[in-house]
């Protein structure tokens, strides 16, 4: 079994900007367990613990979803915290995405269900997880974020292995989005 998900891969320029943002934010919240810059991704569909045969059924369906959707621009859209109230658990960076990205997410959800995964009950909320609070903390005031945009040209089927130092991601397959 693999812990797996489908994600949009962001271009190098935006990933470099995100690495800089993490370096800026780390001193503000040293108690967070920060995501490695290379591990930042736009989750389109979390799959959870997945059997290899289920991933094999899913792969051609995600390939088809990617081929039907154009590459798109992602714009950074401010910091946020999950949950919306109470003690903070996750620091995230919102993304402003065009309709094509939402269509891609819908197609990835449909692909997952067609491959035998249970439907995702939560609405898609485009964000990039930056860090997780290890311990109880008061809700912090969030700073603004400099605007930046980047392209998403690929969708990947990824696995993650949870380790004490954070998740380690491995690309199982990558699929190119249509020209756009």
C-alpha cells in the first residue's frame, strides 16, 4: 500500500519564490514543522492508502484528464490557517486559479471515483501547505505575501512516505497538460 495523491506541479520560478517565502517565514514560527520547498504541490485529489492495482487503474484516467485540460497560471493569494477557528494546525498559502484548473480538479476527482476510490466529501480549496504546528499555539496574525504567478504544466501521481523530518514524496508518473 502507498499513501498517494494527484497533484499539479508548479514551475521552477514559482517553486523558487516559495522557497524564499519559507525562508522569510521560518523565523516567525520556529515551532512549525515546515514543508520542504521541493515538496510543495497543489493537491488535486488526496487518495490516501492505495493499493498498486488501484493506482494502475487510476493512471490512464488521470492521463486522460490532464490531456483534456490546458496548462494554467497560478497566482499566490495570501496565507491562511486550517482550521478556520480555534487552534491552528496548518499554515497554507492560497492560490487564485483560472476555471481550467477547477475543471482539471473535477476531472481528477471523477477519475479517482471511476478507479474505485471513495468520493471526496470536501470541496476543493486550492492551497499549498507550508507547515504544520507541532504543538498547541495561539492563532497568529498573518503577514501579507508578495504577489507571484507561475505555470502548472504537469499533473503527477505521487506517493508520500511520512518520516520524522517530514514527508518524502516520490513521483510515480507525470502527465503533461494540454497546451494552453
